[in-house]
């Protein structure tokens, strides 16, 4: 009887492959520094992590990243390639696919997988080793104008993450000239509602369960204290 090896599973990444991908070459970047274009030719690729797989420890373990990035994120990329192959959506940017399929019941699978590729890539960039602390001055001024203090903004993010029932995301977004906190369920993204995402916290259980079990609040507080990437949020600010 044939034995199935780890690298034969379409949604499973070996430790060696995980380390290779997570420290891989840079992507083609959009003008705001976030890798919007994830396709080469007509195939969407799993973008590399912006840091080594162990870099977020002890807040997020390398084992969690091996599952979250190496299996879940990779699975969304694989599913998207399969779903758009041979359709008019093939070759479009992720944002174009998401906007084209949002709120269309017959395109729900395409939307969910494209949005989850985008959301996860945005999430990885919303974190950095040695994060947290004070935002850059320009962002800090915008936060204080909208929330009063950075701590008040941080508390709203934590509350949004805690209040999201089931799977989803907590976001800091720009809404016109103001910043605010919002949350989305499942694969939904703020830009389909005209909002500019600045950073996000993933509150799907696979983002934290191996490290925190059901203690979502502890995970969120640790991310905000130690990993949140205010520099990335500042780069995403519009006018």
C-alpha cells in the first residue's frame, strides 16, 4: 500500500518548505508597499512572510505559523487558482477579483478564497518583531484626532477583536478624514465598503488556538503590546 508523504498533500507544507517560503524573495510591491500583485503570469502565488517563521515568538509560535501560513494561507491560494482557472477572473489582481465577486452568491467561493489570500497577507504585514509601542508621529496625530489617545485606539481594537462572534477580523481603517475601528466576519474586507485598511488582527481560531486555546483576549493583548506594526499602518494612510 502506498504511503502518503507530507509533501504530497496539496495543503501541507513541510518544515523545510515552510522555512524556504517564509524567508523567500521579495514580491512585486504596489506603490503603498503592500504586495497587491501576487500573481506570476496567470498563477497566484503564496507570498513569503516578511520575517523568519520563528520571529514572532513567544507571542505567536513558529508551530502556529507553520499551520496558519503554511496550510491555511497556502490552501486559499491553491483554491483560488483552481476556481479562477479558465474564467474571466483569471489574471486579475486580488482586489479586482474581490470587488468583482463581493456579495454575489454564485461567486462566494471565489470571493472567500481571494479575500482570505489578501487578508492574510495584510495581516502578516500588520505584525512585526519588536512591534507595539508608539506609532510614528504622523499616524499618532491622526489617531489622537480620531480617538483622543493611542491607548483609546488600542482599547477599541481589542474590544472589536473580542466582540467579533466566530471567525473574522478586527481592523483599524481610514474613513474619509477620520480613523476608526471596525470588524468583519469570515473573509469580508473593509475596502468593499469604501474604507482604507490600515492594519488588521486575525481572530479566526487557527490564528491563536495552538498557543492560547480559547483565550482570544490574551492573544489580542499580546499582539497589540508586542507585535502590532504601526509603521505599516502609517504607510497605508491616505490623504
